[in-house]
C-alpha cells in the first residue's frame, strides 16, 4: 500500500503534521520508534499510586494559536482551563509571596497593571520594566537585527534592568520559556515570544492549565482522529532511512524525490511524500548523503541540547495554597499542586510537581540528592511542608529535552522544505521563530503539512 505521506516521529510535530494531512483527506502512516507517542509530552499512571504523572509539567498560553487549533481539531481543547488573565505567584526567600496579576484591560495596559502591582519590584524597577516593554512593543527591523546578536542577559543589561528585577521577574520567565540560562539564550527568540504573549491580543497572555495528563490531552484523541480516517499509527517502528529515487512526470525526470522510508527489519513503507519529524540529532542517520541535504545535516549537528528535570513528590498531607508558584533564588523554579490542577486530584495523597529548566548541573546529580533539594526548597516556601512526610518520589531527567536556543542559533535551523522533492522537516528545532516550545513544535508540523498539501517542492497536493 502506498500512502500520501509517511510521518516519521510521533512527537507533537509529527502528530500535528499527520493530523493536518489526514484532515485534508490524505492517508498517512505515522511511525514512532519508541513505545509511546507524544515525544517529550507524555503521561503515565504511576505504578505505586495510580496517579497520572506527566514527564514534565507545562503551562500553556493563549498565544499558542497553532496548538489550540490542533487541540480543536482532535477535540481536546475543552480539557484546558483558562485563567481570566495572567496571574503568577512568586515566593522570594526574604520578602515572601508576591503576585504578578494582570487586569483585564486593553493591550498594553493589562501588562502595565501587572507590573505596577507586583510587590517584589521597587518603584524605579517598575518604571524601568515598563520602559523595556515600550521598547519591545515598538518592534522594527533595526531592533530585530540588534537582538539577533545579543543574549538575554546582554539585552536586559542594555535596558538597565537591575539584578533584583532580573531575579524576581525576567530570569524566571526567561529560563522557563527558553530552557537555557540567560547568559546563553537568544534575546531575539525570547523577545519574539514575549511580543506574541503580551503585545498582540489581550487573550494571548492568559494561562491555559491542562486538567488531564499530557497523553490524554495531546495523543489519544489524535490517534482516534487518524485511524478514523484510515491512516495508520505504528509504534516500535524505527525508520532507518528515507527512500530517495529519481522523480518522473509530472514532477520532472531526473529530480530526486522521497518515495517512502525503510524501517528496521527490511520493510519499506511507500508514500508520495515524507515528513521527518524526529529530534534534530536523528536527522543525519535518516537523510541520504549527497542528495542535496548535506547542508541540513551539517547545520543540525551544530545544535546543542539543554536538559529539564522534573521532580514528582507525594506527601501525606496538603500544604500548597496555590495551583502553582514560582520559586525565586532556589534550585526548583516552579512547583505545581497536581491535586488542584488535575481533574479528580487525590485529596488524601497530594502530589507536587517541581520543574528545573536548563538543569545541566542538576541532571548529573543522584536522584536522592535532587529529591532532598526539592523538598528543602518547598519547605522554604511553605513552612507547613516541614510537617508533611514524603511518601513517594519520582525524578524524570530529560537530558536532551530541547535544542539549546543560544544566541545566533537561527542560522542552524532549517525550514520545512528540503532539496529532495517531497521530503519535509518538522520539529521545534526547525525555523519556527520560537524557542523549543510546544507551540513551535505544532507550528512546524502544520508548516510541513501545508507545504506537502500545496505541492511545494514535490509535495503531493493529494492530487490523486
């Protein structure tokens, strides 16, 4: 059987590409070498407690328009709970709690309301932060060119943002969005993300909280969507190479084009096009050398990675007063009360998920030490946690969680279209204009599918 497309990789970029092609009437074979779909966004039932565990807790934003379109298509957008407006509660080790709360006002007054009422900033720091916001809103090519050569730290310093403003506002947001330290992270990508969230529509800055595990939100209904349209989904199916052949009419004799993939065990899956939606480090083994894609292979080898560590802790009693809290000046950066977040959360067995982004030093530590650090950090935020006993812990280390969005990284990120006809790339590491976010992954999948459907560079256009 020949498919309209083979999608290699079952993460969010591959799932979104497959759903988009299938929604347009195409027959897709989606293959994933691992035992589960979702890539770095999956969940599972803890074997001891039975609770749903995400490999990493995510908070989504209203500006994630491609993601919301994907969830609407598969029918799970109703599983998100939206805050009326952005509200982030932070704990400072000396000054206690403070909340960055944006009022429901027109852009940019909503952002200004959050800055002006945030107690961890002085009057002067608030004025400097608002000034930085005005510069960011006044976007022009000159600013974009300047930011392209700057790190987040360089950019903040150039705008007079002091250490306290960085500790209490900029750095917690930057590290979470970029999964990289501010001294290395690209100011351009960070600024683009901030503009999308705060300076276009008021609804863009809303937090969207998943009320179910990631597999239920992103994966299960996507598989149902695909199979109902006679597409095929296969796990434990590794692709060894893209099959490249000479193209014939009407696509032009002598041109190279993708005709499917060869998989482990010698089987071939034939198709009119291929979307490679694998992590960037998997691209060199998948693509053929000397077929016009050597530049892509060389570029992706220049992309580094950055880790994320998630710590899941079960306690014998509740102590958190909020769904989530940003933890300033300690090792964990965010803590989430899963009892409050997940529908049907267990009242008697509260679970707290802690996130550590850009976790290079932490990821090499023993899990016991990571747990001790996370518990100590939580107890420094909530004194009542000192009375709570940890009954279970799970540490998940994603050592290659994302590509590292360092200054200048854009020159190494390829677009969706390749020099091989009918071969397209997808992944948060491609040229999305975003750092390695869920929105970027889905945007890349839609882009690859769009080129395929439009007949770009040998895409089928489903003209059967």
